[in-house]
C-alpha cells in the first residue's frame, strides 16, 4: 500500500483511489500466485490466469504441480522446496505447462510469508514472462533443420554435464551416431532426400532419448551425438541399440548401403563411471573410436568402448 505524508481528507481519498488502481494493475499485469504452507494455491492474479489458461476457480485449491512441465527435472523442485522451507528466497527460470498443453517460461521469485511469530504460513510467487527470450536462446543453440542441439551447445554443455554427473555420482553415457554410406545416399537420391533422412534420424533419436536429462545433438552433416544418464553400461547399450533398430525398421531405401539396402546407423558409446574424472576431448575421442569399430565390423551396429582408458582429469 502506498503511504502518504499528509492525512487530510483529500490526501486520504487520493491514497484510496491510487491503492485501488494499483491493486487492479497488479491483478491485470503481474503474474502472481500465493499458496499455504503446504503448497496449495489460495490466490492468483488475473495475469496468472491469462498466461496459463486456467480460471481462478480451477487453480485455487490445487498445487502448482498442475502447471509443472514434464521437461522440468525433479532436482529443480527439490532445490526450490528446500530453499523456501528454510525461510530463504528462491529465484530461477521455470517452464510451466498451460491448460491447452502449451507452455510459458517464467523468471520466478518465491518468498515465504511469515506470521507475527516468524513462522511460515505460506508462500508468494511472482513471475516475469520470458517465453520470447527463451525462444531466442533456443534458436541460438539448435540446428535449424532438425531441432537437435547444435555443435555450439555441445561444446558448452558437455563439460558441465561431466562435472555435474561426477558431483551427483551419476553414470553418464555419450553416444556417437553416423548414417552409413550417407554420401552414396546423397549421390543416388539427391540432397533434398538426404535432408529428409537427416530429419528422420533426429526424430528417431528424440523418440528414444526423450527424458529432460537427455541431450540430442547434430554435430554436423550426418554425424549426431546423444548425452544421457544411465544406471550402467548395459543400460547405455540397450538404449542405443533400440534407437539403431528403430531407424532400421523405418526401411528407408538405400541401394548404396549393402548388404542391408536400407538406411542404417552405426553407433559408438562410452559410459563414464562417476567415481572417475574424465577429459572432455578423450570422451569424444574414445566414443569416436567405438563408432569407427562399428563401421569396421559391418555397420548397422553399436560398439561400446571400455571406460578404463579415460581416467584423465577434467580440470
């Protein structure tokens, strides 16, 4: 509420009018919601309703999990709740799902609401719509033809994911993928058909590696990569081989790729033990060796490289 220095009748009337207008403006333009201490929504602004597509009656009494987008990792919400339950401010970017199945991004700040004794009785969240900004960021890190992440993002994310996996004691796999005899495909069927194959390969990889923690890259030409967490080496091989088989099952004609005479993929995978430290360049090098072995051993196969040879410091 605005505070005025003088309290004569005219100033008090002006204060009431401005505060009323301020409340209307906040309701119309500020994306805000409030919950009780257990996270149940008790109040929302009209701006919140407008951006998510739900009316207030549909939101009040629900938790914010109604808006949780499946792309958002569990770890983010664990950190969020730990922070605000300790009485601290949390801020970050949240992807929210709208009623019609779409999404919006919010730069979000959440603060505890305290009673007179200092006990937390609820939380208030204020969001700033950054959907357009995130769309521009996405364009800068993706391959425009396929929607896969590009080489620039690969160079950025690989060292971060290696460090994160080691910090969180999580097994991580890196898969190199190459279309067999792709130059012959382009020579036979033309570059337009070749572009269609590139898109089909990325679609197969996205279908097989669709968790929020999976990253599918187009590194260039017909070369692709996937970075994904696993339970162990066999898990990595099974996931990779399912993607290889899915591409094979599409039965895309490729006369220049004997003995299969259809489009096939060769793959090389390396799985990294979180108890060891790994050099970025060697992760790429040894997965590439595994890919070479897949080519040499007949193509249309997955070769897995042992982990022991890449025990080199990341830093």
